[in-house]
C-alpha cells in the first residue's frame, strides 16, 4: 500500500507542474 501511495504522490507532483 505504501508503494502505491508514493507512486500516486509522484504522479500528482508531475501533473501539478504541468498544470502550473
């Protein structure tokens, strides 16, 4: 579960940068 959570957070950070 922890691994999935980290992966999700990473994807979120990338999307945030593209959104900005």
